[in-house]
C-alpha cells in the first residue's frame, strides 16, 4: 500500500525492554483529520507505541511514516508532532499567554500573528479571561485546557495525547472529552489519543485500536468493536456481554446457525472462520436481550431461570441462569415497577440474529 495516502502509518513496530515485549509488530494507518484512539489495559503497550511515533523511544524494528515520509529515526523536533500528557507541566514562570505563544515564538512567527492565534485558541478553550495569569492560578482542569491549547495552536501535523484527562475528576473529564472532540472537528487536526477507559474511547474516536498484551487486538469504529467484536477480549473490554457456548450446525452468507444449550437452535451473524462442527461462542449485549412473552418476535429464544432483577434507575437489570449453568444478563430501560418478576421464575429470553456475534474459540482455550 502507498505510504503517501496516510497521515500516519506504522508497519510492524516492535519494542522490547530486556525480556519484556512492550510492543509486538504493531501496524496502524491513520487518515488525515482522523481521531484514532489506542485503547487497552495498563501495560498493553499504548504509551510505548505513542513514544515511538513521537520519536521519544526507538523501536527495535519496524517503520513509521508521517505524511508519507519515513520518520522511524527522525529526531522528535523534526516530526511536526504536538503532544499532551496526563501531567503536562506548563512553564510555571510564564503567563498563560506566554505559555501558548511559546511554540509560535520558537517557529519565529511575527508578534501580530502570535496575538491572533493565541487569542483564537484561548477563545476555543473558553479561557480568554485568564491570559495574564500564571499556571498556578488556574485549576487542574483549566491547566489541562491550556496544555491542549498549546498543542493545537501551531497546528502540528498530528497531535498525540497520552491519557490527558486521567488526573481529572469524572465531571470535568466528561466535559473535556467533548471539548477535545469539538477542537478536533473545528481545527481538522489528526489526533492519536491514548486511554484505558472504554467509554472515553467510544465517545471521542472515529476509530479505536484495541491493544492487548503488546499486540493489536482489533481496529475499527466504536460500533464495529462494540457490535462486531472478533474476540472475547474485545467483547469484554468494550462493555458487558453474554457468552453462550455452542456448536456450529450450518454457515452461509447471511447467518451462522448454532446448536446451543439444551439443543436450542440459535442464529448469529456470519463468521467466515467457522465451519460445521466447530465449537463457538455466541456473544450478545445485555441491552439486546429482553424477557419476552410467548407471542413476541425474536430470532433466538432460550428458557432461563431468573436469579435477580434490580432497578438501578434508568435501566432495569435482570440476571438469569441457562440450563447448563451459563449466566445471562439482560438490561432494559426501566418502564415501571418490577412487573411481577420473581426469583426462580422460568422466563424466556429473546433477541435478534443481527445482535448476535459468533466467535471462534480463543486460541489456546480449546484442547
Ligand atoms: N522504560 C521501560 N523499561 C522497562 N519496561 C518498560 C518500560 N516502559 C514500558 N515498559 C513495559 O512495557 C510494557 C508496555 O508498557 P506501556 O507502553 O507503558 O503500557 P501502557 O501505556 O499501555 O500502560 C509494560 O509491560 C511495561 O512494564
Ligand atoms: Mg501508558
């Protein structure tokens, strides 16, 4: 594939620290203006990948192209990259204005243009009134917005952000997530973002690159990863899931037909990796499963024993057990007081084929 078509491309990036493989053959491609998030648990290699792209660590092997140019061994200052970290220290002795002006001064921009540009980004992060203050006179959230403004002001080719909201409380984080998203849209800058928070990744990203133990597990839109996970790891990491064991009975272009618990016949989306007789797992999100009455329409229906039903507020969560012992979760909008649901009651759970992903067994998990 051509390297010039991408804003950023990495090919088989690998980084080890002694015996520890921090990043294994990681390949990603980013389009101009895209917001891509590296998501994954702590230690999965997100920061290692970001640092290699920034030029702050050197990969053992593999390559990096920025704007079509090979950048694997370029020094950081020649990569036209802006960075925002969790604890991005602003220069303490400079005013907010001077902090944001700094990268423009370094690039020898004239005074009038500097005033214009700094004014514009201060307006964007809604902090025009603090231009003459020192960083210590701002709250943590305000300081982080200034750090963002400083990264955005000189319009680098790509902005890398490593858990920039990690130190802030939940309310401020929610607010800044939207603010970063809007900045990205307004300024049309390419952003590579890192977080371990699946909800943050879902809210902000055009695409998510899910990392697992130094490897890329799956890359796709938030929708893809949520509704079309290719592994149990992805299904699990992106939210709650029900997993039902079964055996493939039939595969075709529109469906995978599976024999499930108690011989029930269940239908899921196609999976070209599976053939008749294979062991598999069906994955369906709890919000796609309903407790149904006998005349309701559903592609998949299983009898289960109700264990517990809890109204948590907006949603009501039910837990049930299938014959064979698998637990099923069912989450629905609360539509009134518990309508007679009792512990130990036998219920029918129903859901649709198009909400059912058929997963191949995990490597190493089947003997
Ligand atoms: N400088 C280092 N020296 C030794 N091991 C490191 C170093 N940096 C990272 N690692 C290891 O590499 C792996 C990936 O780390 P990192 O990229 O920081 O993960 P993440 O950002 O996803 O939490 C971890 O096992 C970590 O302990
Ligand atoms: Mg990290």
